[in-house]
C-alpha cells in the first residue's frame, strides 16, 4: 500500500492546511493511505494529542478517509519528521515550502552543497512534493 506523509504545525496554520489539502489530493490520486504528522517538541511541548490533531485537521478540511494522525515528541522537528518518514517507509512526502527551507538549513550544516530535494530523494527513496502557502506545488522530485 502506498503511503503519503504530511508534516503539519499545530495549531494548523494556513500553510499547513494547504499542505494537508495537497497531501489528501495526492493520496486520493494514488489510492494511498495518509499520515498527518505533528512534532511536539520536548522543550516547548503543547501536549497535543492525536485526537486534537485529527479534530483540527478535519475541522478545516473535512473527514479524510484512510488517514491516521500521529503526534511524535522530539527535540528537533526536522530530525523527528525524517525519522517518521523512514520508520513508515513513506512513498510520498508532502511538505510546506517553509519546512523545506528548514530542512535545507539543517542539511546545509552537514553538507557543503545542500540540495534538499536530491538529499531527501537519495536518503529516503520517496517522492518529495513541496507546497507553497497558497497550496501550489513548488516542486516535485521523484525518489
């Protein structure tokens, strides 16, 4: 079964909503399951539950079939998202352009020539779709 992972902020921002909408579209197009992921930081915990995340997302988007809602605790948002993507063996990751920028800065610390799309494709072997705040696809790189 194909899996689409969509990391989001909680409470949902307009950009997160746009990213989820694209994730839902991709999941429907590919007949895939969807994981909506929020990282709750240890050092700044909001104590978000899965049911709160689900209510917030479905309150803005509507009911989503074949979706699971996951809240992971971590110190670094980007690292925790990557761990989840690897653990779930995601086929597609739909991220907001702001998140892609954060990943780019994180990878930049590790590599001399960061190309986040190539890095994620090579490291994760999945398709990475980047969405801007209005819901437009900025880039799509197949892994």
